[in-house]
C-alpha cells in the first residue's frame, strides 16, 4: 500500500521570480522546468529530511506553496496548490557526483555537498543550512561525533560518514507527476497559531475535498507556531487510485499542467495597500 504525503514549502512573495518556488529551489520546480533532453526530473534533496527519509518509491506527494510570513498580521499568508509528484527512486547525494547517470543533477541548486579532495565538501548554491550534513546522513549508521566534526570542517572523507538514500527523484511529468502551469491560490492564513481559511470558491473546495477529506487533519496549517506546516500522511488508497482522482480534479477545475520547456508562469503579486485591513482572528 502506497502513502500520500501532503507537504507545504515556502515561497517568497514579491521577488522577481518566474514561479512561486522555494528560494533554494527544493523541490526543484525551477530547475526541472526547462527542456529536459538531458533526462533531469523534479527532485527533492534539502528540505523536509524526515519526509525524504520516510517516503518510498510509488508514494505520492501533493505540494502546496505558502508565502513567507514577512508581514504578519498586515498581510495574510497565501497558499497555492502547485501539483503532485510520484516518487520514482531515491539516491544518495554522493551518487550524483560518483555516477554519470545522475550527472545532470550537479547543475541543480538543491544540493548540500560536492566532490572535493578525495571526499565531499559542504556546497549549497542557493541557501545555507548549519545542519547541512544531518539533512542527508543515514542517522542509524553514523557516530554523532563524526557528523559533528564533518559539519565543523565543512568536509568529510569517503567512508567516514554514511549518507542516506534521501535525494528523491520523481517520475517524469506526465507519468505520475503534474506541475501546474498556473498554481492556484486556495487559502489564506491571517494569524500565527491558527489554521488557514480556505477560499469560498468551487475550485478551492474541490481541491480541499479530494486531497484532505481522508487526511488525519483538515488543514495544511497547525496551531503550533514553531512548526506550522507539519506534513500530513494519508494511508488510504493506492497511487493508481490517487492519480485517477487527482487528474480528474485537474480536468474538472481547469488546472493545466505546465509545458516542459516553456517559461514558468509568474505568481500573483499584490502590495500592502491591496490587503490593508485584511488581518483578522482565526
């Protein structure tokens, strides 16, 4: 039995970017948007190590983007449904540098290491995580002291640290993976520690019903101010059944898949004046 994971990642509103994506491009919506004659696909390699360690091939992930809470409570946080992806396989980040079949991912920014001096060094093209090594190790097969030393050095020798198979390669778009050309705003959050409010329109209602009706909680956001976007796991149905439902949902709602090779669509923009006075209680 496969599982469905519902995960929220952060995008940054107001930036001059062509797509509502994580600033480290993880999941790699931007990197995977161009012509992919080189075989590259959507990947996930830095954020949510707990989910990346747990998910298995044929599991399905539904992705929602949330704007960063830069202006709470003056500006509400908006949530976008961005698509879904089926896990194809999982590899180690060291495999990217050691096996030519994965060489395309050396150009992706959602990396934490690169080959150096007979081992690997800390390498993050887009972001900076102090716990970079903890995000990719196999925590069951390492001495804590080795990891801590490697993090201080920014380098480790081959064999001194065991990496986990937690760099996720999703199936190609059109084959179990769908990234929307125009991600749909479905909800807003107006106050920290409160669930989001879903929009009162048929498309948002349909998306929520299909994706969250069988979930252990009905909202993307929790009441925990420190961890507002804890992932959701749904253990009901097979990947094939979910794909049928999600594709039917997209057809009903007119949600189109992006065209690989086309320029990604811009996200909606708005200024503070547009939402002045919109902050409210839960």
